C-alpha cells in the first residue's frame, strides 16, 4: 500500500512556486533559525548569541581575535575526507588558541567529525584547545574541553 505523499502548500507558497518554479523552503528540519548580527550570518540564534558574548569578551581584553567559520581539512590515512568549519577560532589575551564550537543539538555526523578533529588537533592547530559550548539555563557553558 502506498501512502499519500503529496505536499500541502499555503496559497502564498503556491504563488511563490508559480512565479519562481521553485518549491518553497520549509526551513531547518531541526528547528534552527538562521540569524544575523553585525553584518555576519549565523546558522542559529544560539551561535549568534555566543558570537555576541565573544565580542563582549574581546572588548574586555580577554580575547584578542575572533575568526568565524574557521576551515579545518579532515583526513584519514592521508586521504581527504571533508572540510569542517568550526564556529570560532579564538586568540586569547595570553596568545593561546581556542577552537570553539557552539552546538544546540549534537547529530551523528557532528559526533564523527568532532572525533576526527580531536584526533587531528595537534596537526591542525598545534597547542590549541577545543571547546564544545552549549546554552544551558540561559548561560553559555563549555561542556567539553579537549587539549591533546
């Protein structure tokens, strides 16, 4: 027995389709809402809010520099696997490096990539520390710290 798989569109979505011949976007399937701040786009409001906090910490002198969407090339046995863009690369006031990832929800593909980053961290960014950051009870909490 085949189930009915027809999509249901609102009148506005149908008019959009008639004009553009493109299906309407249904948004992020995990509920993340893209956000913008200071001219920069973020994948979620949580990531944006953490960027605001990092900017305040930079203004206070705790952080020297913030880089967004820092590219990391992941390899296995010398072969390219994928590019991973960690949310923030921080240069702290003492010169130490922190790679920080904000996560609202940890999905299986993230867990695999995070494990690969940890195994390759000393090659990717020697002497760096990894932070996994989440928002709990309205506060940003570093739930995991890793330094090889």
